[in-house]
């Protein structure tokens, strides 16, 4: 069950004010529960803000957002423009009609997994990465993990250094071909295209993948994708794919846009 409208923003304001009074901008799920009671079945949900539109006005005025530290801890950090990235417009020549014949289960899963299933099964990922929808690639669907070796590290957000300890990181899926790996984060919007997204959604899987490769003694080229399925103003379903890189792998704020494309999904009769 979703929380009542506006409860998340009110909760974040309460937590932030408590942190200001304590002059300590780290907090945990226990504090969230103390301030909200039973409003959230899972206190983590109160701290998860996927777009800057979900931030309350008071946090925007203070230019702060939330990062997750692991083991139930979180932190308010300065620099919303570093924590959220504006989605780039898609060039006209990169907007294409994508005829496809739906599989039996297409549309039955409204989660991120459903978005990735369509993107992979309809060869959209292959087309975007290699300009060849017939290109064979290998897919890996990793589980959510919080291991010590790969999920404990430090990174920068501007001048702020963030330390995470066994942070639970979700990696939606990974594809591989000839020594190159692409990792994808997917979202589904039931309405319009959001204006931005939380950079951590792309950065944290990117960092964990790098840690996994280092642990294996591998130096493969890695690509980071962000996919979002939404409905266009004309009501047609579409899938946008964006590729990003990080100029400094240690700095989440160093995200750089590489390319994008929009695939307007048109069912074959």
C-alpha cells in the first residue's frame, strides 16, 4: 500500500529538522520510524526519492538530498544538481517507430523487470548498443547484494566524501559481448516522462560492477544505461534509452551524457 499523499515529503522535512537540531546529517531507519510511527511499512521507502520532484520544498531551499549509506543509515548531502541529472531531449533522427510483436507475457509485469524484458526481447538494447538488433549478447540478471567486498567503498559528491558500508545495491541487468559490459537501470512511468533522475540509480551499480571486475582481476570496458518506459503526449507507449559515463569513477557528480534514443512501440498486426 502506498503512503498517504504528501506523507513522504512531511517525513523528510521532520527528519531534516531533527538533523539540523543535532548538527548531524546522518540518520537511520529507527529515527524515521520514531517520527512517522506506522506510516511506512518499510522505513527505507520514506528515504527513496527517484526524482527531484519528490523532494519537499524545504530541502530544495536548503539544496540538500538524501544518499544511502548501508545497514539502515542515510545522509543529507548538499548539491541537488549533483544528485539529480536532467534527462536530455532526444534528437529527431533518434526517435524511431519500433514495430514489434508482443510476447505472451508482455505487459503482465509493470515493474522495472518488465521494462528490461521488453527492451531485451525486442532487441532494443542490441540496437542501441551496437546499431544491430540481430547482434548476439549475453544477459546476466544479478541479485540484490550487500557484500563487504563489493558494496563497501567511498565516493565523492562534489566536495563531500560519502562512505558506504555493505550498502544494498540493486543491479537490474547486465549484458556482455566480446569483453564489453553494459549495465542497465530501468524505470517505468505511468504518466509523463520525468524531468530528471537520481544519479545514484546509475552510479552505484556502476561502482559495484567495477568492484566485481577488480575482484575478478578483469579490466573490461563498461557502459551505463538508463531506460525508462512512459507514455508520449499522443498516448503512444515509448521506451527511451540513455547512455552515461563518469569522467571520474570516484565522483558521482562527474556524470556525463553520451547518447540517447527513443523507441515508439508499435504492435504489429
